[in-house]
């Protein structure tokens, strides 16, 4: 049984314990989507776990999977195979700069590495294929060449002489445990290479920058890796490793060519989809459950379609040369299940391209069912959550935490039925919550025509919906006008730049990045919001290629 | 999960040779002194520590027992513990002092003595190490696994952050197992009959261990060139690697007399919240056996957090968290969920009590610290925190009492447990919240 509209509207609490705002939003060049990430006091510095700037980046789940596939041709990893990512500021890649493997994570990785190696070395044909020759001993030409080449590919840099010697020794000793079978030596040395921190972490140690005395830059191999993981979420390919070996990757022209080459790859499209899922909080969508007493369960196939549709608005916005089209696109592609969810007659089993204006007041990603669903509660819409999403994720504004004396228990406001909007309006008169709600609710009202799973509706609890609202001085009525207000907001370009900056650099934004961010933002806006141009600009920037002095 | 179990077998592949292999370090009667109160060599029987956490509090007016001291009457929410009254102590009245009004600040407070770093998208994180980690560090290396982490229900959206985790190791959360089969495989795989393995088993264990020696050298080299924060992360990783290496070596020579349980056949979608009680019973049994076989001495059990299920199996269709805020009146449905959760806790305590050990049971040598994030879900209050303690800590912890301790920090309860377990941890709580003295009534 539901308590219906008569129930207590403890919405200040129900909007979720993570939101509260009593002093208004604020932004500064160095602000962050992560509240309270101060390095002072006794807080944990999200950039380094326990002080200092991190130079180590644990490969994320997705990166590990792609890397293993590219390196060994293994089957894709399943999420349960490896430790969950730590997500910081919305991005697993940022969390990777503070994360480490737990005891369970170590064990899980060990299984993956051992399975992968066994698969190769327990098959007489596969191992010759993999190694490229038949070793007669672990120190013959075949084996030595194998260690150099697999070492380079696995560690994304050549092994030092000392390392090579150690791994040959490992192969010798383990081979001796199996009647001097060289294949066994190769097997356990390969297992070691894949278990090594030099495989599992990317390192930004850097070197003296010859063109700028006193400064440090990434080494050629570090730069090749960083570029590759930023744009394809996978290990550098041979072309990148060659450019690193030759040192040409430090040249602007070569770096630009490589960045553009990677951006044109299908791996980049996958990586961009990954960015889009994280940036728009779409990752959990396929697992989302709704309150079955209020909303019929959504089939997982539909949830996946919803995720993909929302994600594609973003990917195509990046690919189109104008990121604003994420929010303003008037066309979408729908499979039959999603079309039916939108109340459209399905036209056969295939995907149909639909003009959104035919779908009552829909435009761009904000009105896509996937995004509307992740921005709702399990049993009802939440103008507050939706407004919070716009502020925090799309405009990079900060909403302060509630003070300790904030009331979370609220008395019922009325026994009379009312619309959610009315209840929120009344609720906003309570000074304990009004500061918070007035920042977010008026934005979210623009999306009230869409229910908690993104279906269009004219009524809420029997009341006509009023979808008018306001975003920092811009009034709007309905989702289309809200979407325009978002892309015209002065913080929009800066925010999407900042989000990409963090994702691609695998680290949280720092105050010292303010100038770089400003320059990149100006570039993005000047190009008419061309995200691919921004991506190349970032790669070519000092911010991407050099290390701050404290990183030395 | 066929593929998963195949993968798990790999860890211990070759230790089996087609027959049941016994685990190391069982507590055979022969190893005990004649009174069954200690090991024959004079060492005390091992102590165990379990954190049992649940979200959204209770209904205090139906939870706090009537009467204090040894003569108390269990309340309706604790009725399921009536057969355990001599094994538990109820602590009421203490407050969790940390900052923060949200659920997970209470969660972090009760479990780590500090508040959280509030982050976007619920990826919030504890600031301090959690108590299960603190205790496991004190006992590092004593058992095959220093710590096991499991969850009865974890919202599938929250593989990350405090909605899905209660164990923090200083660099991030410790992932928890939600699948009983996976947990079983992790702990007991290799001790069940398996297909014959073509590889020479002891050579394989030796080869893997030798390879990990090289890996540890890579770590040392890397460690020397990075900052302190990164070193902490690498150390965390290395600790796990050394433990793994130790297990690989031990299984090679393992011998003993501990019989593992059957592999649970329970399988479910992680999102299924219709069989929580059943899953809780299976997981409880696994933890109890893991304690008895000395596979681990510390367990962190997350029943659920404030990202809670609807307890459909008792006829409630609304998620518990929403219910605590929305249900009018005296909240009979919230009361029903709290009663159900307490009955799940009773099941866990009973599992420990069911296994004899020496002159008593595993429970006698254990401490269960069962806490929640808020005392009342509707108000998010951290006053009057409901705490259930179970087990005797080898005779050091008070049992069979209701202790009402108003104006007392909950952290003194934790200090009492540290003392009862003879741990060298001298304070609990961050900064001004630190407590150095126990709640002395709890110690015997």
C-alpha cells in the first residue's frame, strides 16, 4: 500500500542525504564537484589518498578489460572478475589515482592473470602462435626476444636491463621446477609480468624537460600511455610505442596526428561512450529497479536501450562538432521496445530514426528516458534531483552539505491531495530547506512532464503540470526551453571542458589548473563547442604533457 | 556461476589431486589443553571479531529492553533473540558523536570513529579505517585470510561508495562478496573434490610463489620512486599479494582436520530482495565455519545500508529507507523490518553458537559488534544508538545484560571490545571524538 499524496512529504530528507544547500551554489576557478575534498585538516586528499600528488594510476575495470583484450586477445572481462572501480567526482579514471587493490582485488586479478596465461601456455599451438617461435631454453634467442617484446607491450615501456635479467632468472628457476621445460618458464614469467604493478598501474614519473630547464615532462612512453588511455581506454598500440621509442611523440605535429588517429578509431567511440555514461550518471541504469508497487518493472533490455539512447545523444554531440547538440538534437534512434515506452507505435523490429518533435515536447538528452530515470526516485520524479543534476553535473556548481542542525523530519503539510510541485512549493517555505530547494527545484520543474521512468504525462496526481521554471535568471517553460537555457548558461562550456579534463587526465581538478581550464574553455567556445578539437587541444597542452613541480 | 567457480579453482588448482584436502590449522581436540580452554601449547584459543551492520536504525520504543542489568526483558524487536539472552548484551543510550546529518556519517562514525568525505554521486568514502580493518591489522597473518567482507544485500547500483560498503582500508573500500557461492569458493575452494589436474601441483605452487617474488621486487623498485600517498597504496596492494603468496604456499603443505561445509547452491540475482533471510542464514553459516576452521578471524558483514531493500519476504513492498521517512504514525512497517533484521542477526549469532570449540562454542571466543547508522531512520538521530554485542571474547566480555549508558560516547563501547580482545589499540575516534577508556561495565 502506498501512502499516496497524503503521506508526509519529508522531501528534504527524501531527496537523499547527500544533498543540501543553505548558502547557495558557488563556483570558483578551483572548485570541484566533490564537496569537502580539502587537503587540510584531517580530510582525505582525493588526489593522493594520504598526501601529495599521485603519480600512479590503477587501471580501471574497463581499461583492464580492453588492455587484456588488445594484449592477449582474451575474452572480455566480466565486471565480477575484477575489483570494482573507485569512482571519484563521477569518474572511475579519477578514482584510479587514489585507488589500490584490496586483498580480494589482488586475488581476483591473480585468477584472471593466471587463467589468461594458462589458456595460452596449455595449448601447444596457441603458445607458439603467441610467442612467435619455439624456445629451446629460457635464455635462447627466441625466449629473450619474447621477454623484451612482451615486456614492452605489457608494461607499455621497455624493461630495464635489470628487470629483464630478473624475469629471465624467474623463467630459469620456474622452468627448472618442471624438468627444464622452457615453456613453463615462459608461462610463469608471463604470469609475473601481468601481476606486476608495472602492468596494473600507469606511472607518471616524468623526466627533466630538455626544452625547459627546471621543469619536468612525461617520458615518451608515459605520454604514449596517457594519450592512449585517455582516448581509447586501452594500452598503446604499436604505432604509439614506436613514436615513443623514436621520441617523436614529444613533437606537437606527431602528437596531434596520433591524437587525431586515435580519435578516429572505433575504440575511441567506445571510450567516449564510457565518458558519456559516467558524465551523465548513466552507468547504473541497466541495474536500476523501480518501486514495483508504483511502477511496473522495466525489462532489462529496455533499460539497456534507454542507456544507449541517452549515451548516444552525448557521443553524437561530441562527434558532431557541436556539443550543444547533445541537448538540442531533434532526432533519435529507437528500437521497438523504447519506441513503445515513448508511446509510439512500433514500426517493425528494427531501429527507427524518429524526429523528436513528433514525440510531444522532447529534445536532446534531457528528455531521454534513460537520463530522466536516473534523475528520479524509484517511485516518483524528483525536481530536486533533476535540478541538482543540472547544477552539479552540467554546470559544475557546488551545492554545500547541510549543516548539522538541519531538520530531516518534517511534519505532514496537509491531508489534502496536491501535486508534487505544490508540495515542494509549500515545502520551500520552510527556512530549513528553502535555501536548498530554491536552487534546484525550479530547474527540475521543467522536466515534470516526464515521470520517474521518462514517460510523458499531462497530469501529476490529477493536477495539470506546470513545467515553467527558472535557471539563474533565465525563465523557461518545458524541457526544450530548459535545454536551451542549459547550453546558453555561461558555465556550460567551462563545465564540460572541466569534466573531460578530469576524465582524460585521470585526476581531480586542482586550483593550479585554473588557467589551463580557462584557455581550453575559450578554445571550445571559440570552435562552436567542438569537443574533438578540445580533446586534441588538451593533449597538446602543457597540462597534459608536463608535470607540476610537486610531481617531480 | 560456472565460469566464476572455474576461475576460483584456479587459485588453488593442483592442491587437490581429486580428493578432499584438509585445511590448515584446525582446532583439533588434540591441540587443546585438557580443560579445552586453551591450546595445548598454552596459547589462548583464537579470538574472532565480527562487525554486523544494518541500515536505517530501529524503532527505539520497541527495541530498548525493559529493565537494566541482568534482569531485563527483551523488547518486541529483539524477541528473536530470546534463546540467546545469555549470549548477548544490549547497550542503549550511547551517542555517536561525529559530524554529519546523513545516514552514512552515522555509518562511518559507528564503524570507523570518524565521519565521511561526502562526495558526489554517493561515492562518499570513510575518512578513517574501519574497525574490522583495525582489528585485522592487529591479527595480521594469524589466519589464512586476515579479513573477509560480505554483504547480504547490496543495492546493485552501489558497487561503489558508502551505500555499498562498510569496510575501509585507508586507500578505499574493501569490496564485499554478495554471492554465497563466490564467498564459499574464496574461502573453501580447493578443499572439495575437484577434477584431476594435469599440472604437477607442488611445482605449480612453487612456481607461482617464485613469480610473485619477482612481482614484489617490482613493487619495491616502484615504491622507492613515488610519494608517500602512492606508497600507502602500493603497500596495501603488496599486503594482499603477500597474503596470497602465503596461502599458495600453505595449501601446498596443508594438512589438518577441519571439515568445510557443503558449497551453497543458493543463487540469485544480486537485486533480488525476496530471499534475504535465506541468504543471511547461508552467509552466517559460512562465516561461522570460516571462524571455526580458522580461515579468518575477522568478518565484516553488511546486512544492508540505508540503500536498503524492500523486505518483500515479510510482505513489505517499499524500500526500507523510504518507509522510515514516509510511513505515518508509529510506523508499523518500519517496526516489522527492524524486527526482521534483528531476527537475521539472531541467526548469525546462533550459527556461531552452534559450533563447539574447546569447552564451549565458537561464540564464546568471538565478539559480534552489531550496529546501525542512525537510531531512528525518520530523524537520522545519532543519539541513543542501538547496539547489540554478542559473544564472550574468551570470557572477557559481559553477557546477558542490558546496559543503559546515557551521556556516553558509543566509541567507549568500541574501546571495551578492543580491551576485551586484548588489542593494542589505545583510542578510538578521530580528533576530539577520541575515546581512550572503555565502558567498564562491559568488561568482566
